[in-house]
C-alpha cells in the first residue's frame, strides 16, 4: 500500500489505471489496484469523485501524516510499542549518529 500511496501522491488526482501505468512490467492486475484504492478510501487516506464510468481519486492525508501512522503501527506490531527498541535498532545498524541521538535526547528533555 505504501508504494501505491507514493504513486498517488506523485500524480495527485488520478485514476487506478493511471497509477497502474506507472508500474513496470509485469504490472499488477487493475482489479487489485482498484480494490486497494477502495481500501485506502475506507481507511480515510483517499477520496473520490465520479468521472465518466469510473472514479478519480486524490489523497486527503499528507505523506508525512501517513508515514507517522504507519510508523506507529510498525512500532506497535513488531516492537511491542517500544520506541526504545526502534531507536536501539537504528543505533545498532548505524543509521543514526551519536550526534543525532544527542539531539533526540535534547528534544525529549526540553
């Protein structure tokens, strides 16, 4: 779903077929893309209007807000809600520098 949302943000207003056309071969099935659009709309990420025989969709959440929601779900699902585990992972994998960790600590303390 994240890759699909990336494509929707890229296009702005779009149809499922327009998003499908952004995929390289072999492309997913149009029906699957349409179902995912409907799921994203039910979850409050998209809205639509009728156009001809189909629908035009557009995102109603910003990319940053969507990312925060997904990150929170990831922490809850895989790290038992522990942000400490997330930060520890990034530190072990050297994806966060000691200076960045100090900045985080300063933010928390203030």
